[in-house]
């Protein structure tokens, strides 16, 4: 009987997987922080400072309070009953119920991916967590998991190292390919799992820290300085990962011109190598926030190549007057489009000098005339701001969400001529109509195939376009564009919910976003309640039968959920060392 590696992994890890939707695993060492015990060849690192505290902070969030609301008890009982058989099976095999599994991790937890010199298995995964007071129970679970693996034809053995017993599980081959081993051990309440014996021994050998650690890596130091120490954090060394891929490519194509060297050259020419690392942080129930997350991309100046396409100079991004207060979401971006064109031209010239100019000469209509000049006719008359808003039309169905894109225009007359020329060159034949003095162009879309069983909301629909209010508007539905042009009513900028979000945003930013949690939640609720969501799930290949999870008729009134929901938002800030994106949900006052 052949058991794939993932089955063995599932059995071995199940004893301390248990953060539900916020599961977190990794390497924890008591004598020193894991950042100081992991080698500087670490590609990816994920850390939870304290799993038990994270669970408790989640309980204080709006979503955590929803889960314990008495009105939701019939649904929870339904789900519990559905999970009873699975829980009994886990209890029989591992000695704990599913509920007990959730509470096993207690202290620090991390996961790391470390680069290896072996081209056949280029990385090793190192995982561990502190079980704290649940040490004895965790030992029992891991021991029984090992027994389960042995009964599934895995080869099981032990080895002593530094006073620890390493349990080595070697799964049978997955087809013709040998599966990597799974090794676990524990130093007191700290449990380690690894996919490579030498990598685990290396970390254990440096339990007191090392000079060439992850903590000594310049990119890690800079990202940690930017984000600080948080309940949940992660780090991805993009530069090292790219070099590893190039090395593997070179080894694989050594007899065909050295593909790895070519990749590094391309990355240097395009400027992608300027993106050094990415890192993030997350927290529940902190300050004024229900939840707070940050993602930082380290790209020190001077920015080169393709990265110059996305320069986002901070500016005041107060919502435009045409944005109504009833939008479901709002996203605005400061984008240097003139700089983007120059960067695009420079990048193209690296590979094919003058290619954009040659292309422009071909951009003429069927009746000839002056060709379209990309810089003067398109990028020049456009402003440096893009905005996307969404809403939901009622009743809620799978195609209820609507989108509107607005691009600022600095020279309306010039761009109107450019738009006419673009339509002529493309051979488009939109229906033109007047709406309160503004010309609207309606483009009928063809029927489009479903995506994973879900109907395409744009299939057979109409996309509408207009130039008004110093803005180029593109809407996924004519009615949305018309309501925007009509105006009237409260603007988003004056909405109390938006003002609450804006208080957490700096005066100048590169991006600004806002979301009405109750709007999106209401759409999801109505979709589930009406059966549309279940219908979409059934149409998707290999999707679970959503109707068997719980009886949708037992869902309480939406007001039960709404009282816990608060608006959220965020902002991006581009600086000389990269860009940081911050997103948050505000606390709900007296839910």
C-alpha cells in the first residue's frame, strides 16, 4: 500500500496544528530567538510570538464575538454534528479530539524554509512549536502519529543527537520518486519537525545562537526595523530565492547555454533584482484596530528597470467629489504615469531599441492620418491618479457586484481626441448616447466561458465609458456610470465611517482604500441564504458540497452579524527604501 508524503505529514503535524483559520507553525528554540538559530540561507520565515495569546486576542475581535453569539448556536451545532465522525476518528488514532487539537500549541511557533546545496532537494522545511503545559499530551500525539505512519508502510527509526531523540519517518516512494523524510523531536515542551535531518541537526547545534544567522541578514534587519516586533510576522528573501532559481536553472541547462546565468542577466537588465525582500506583520485586537496587517517590499533607491513603472509618489488622496458615500469599497492610487511611460520606453529599448516608436507608426485608423503617439496622446493628457469603486445591486446574485474605474485627466480636449482615435484604430463600434450632456460609449461584450464553474459576471454584459468631471470613467454596467454622472447625495469624503478610517491614514499616501464591511458581508450572506453560493460551489470542479456543511435556513437574521462589523481601510506609502501597505479593520464600539 503506497501512502504519499502528504498523508504522513498530515498525521505527524496534526498533533499541534490548531489555530483554525489563524494556524501558525514554526521553529522555536528556548535558548535563543529562532531568528538567531536559523542559518543566513533561510529563504522564508514565519513566526507567531505566542499562539495561546493570539487565540485569546482573536476572541476579542468582531469575528471572534460573532462565533460565540447565542444566535449562531444552531449553525455551530450543525457543524459540530457534521464533524463528530471526523473527531471520533482523530480521537481513536491520536487520543485527542479535534477541539483538543486546537488548544495544544501554547507558546512561540515558527516555520522556516532553508536553502540547501542539493539541487535535487533544494530546500528544507523546519517547523516547531512550544506546547507549554500540553507537553505530555503532545508527546503522546506525536508518538501515535509515528505509529500511524509505520502502519502505513513508512520506515520508522530513531537517532540520538545532542541528548535528544530524533524520530525519523521515511515514507515509501511516491511513484518512482523517493519522498523526503520527516523528522521530529522535542526539547522539553518545544517540538520540532523537519524534512531534512542535517538541517534539523544544524539548528539544534546552534540553539544558543550563531553569527551567520537569519538575524544577521541585512534585508531581514531592515524589514524588522520597518515593521517592528509583532504577534505574527513573516519574511521572504526574494534576492536569495531568485539566486537559488538561477542556480537550479544553470545546473539543469548546463549543456544548453547556461540558463541560470541568462536569468540573472535578465533580472539585472529589467531591474527586478532591485526588489530585495518582502515582509509582513499581523495583529488582532490592538490599539483602535480589530485587526491590523502590514506588508513591506524592500527595494532600496535608486529604483531601476521594471520597478520604475510603478512609482507612487505620496500625495493627498481625499476621495474625489464624484465618489458616493454608499460605495462598498474604494481604492485610489497615486501613479506617476509619465514616469511609467519613460520607464517602459527605457526597458523596451534594452531589448529592442526604438520598438515603441515603430509600433506607434502602425497605430493609424483605416482612413490613415497621423499615427497615435503613446506619450503625447495617452500618457500625457492623463493625470496621476487611478480610482476603483465597487457596489452591489440588489437583490444579491452572483453578478451583483459592480465596478467603476476612474482615471484623472489633465487635458480633457486632448484625451477626447485620443479616445476617438483609439476607437477608430481598434475598429470598435460602441453605441453612443447622450446622458445629461455627457457622451456615453456602450460596448457590448461577447459571451464568455465560466470560470471554475462560476458564471463570468461580464459575460454578455455591457461596459460603459465616458469622459466627465475631468475623469475617464469605465463601468462594468451602464446604470453604475449613469448614477455616478448624475451625482447628488452624500459623498464618501463626508461619510462618518470613512472619516473614522481616514483618521488612521497619514495626510499624504501612495494608495488609499476603504471598505464597508457590512456591504460585503451582506452580499455574502444574501448569496448563501438564497442558495446562489451553494449553486456556484456545486458547479466548481472538486468543490465540497456546501449544503452538507450546515443548513442555511438556520442562519440568524443578518442584523446579528452586522452589529459586530466595522469599516476598514488602509494605505500604501512609497519611500526611498521601498513601499509599505497597511490594512486594518476598526474596532466596533459597543457591539
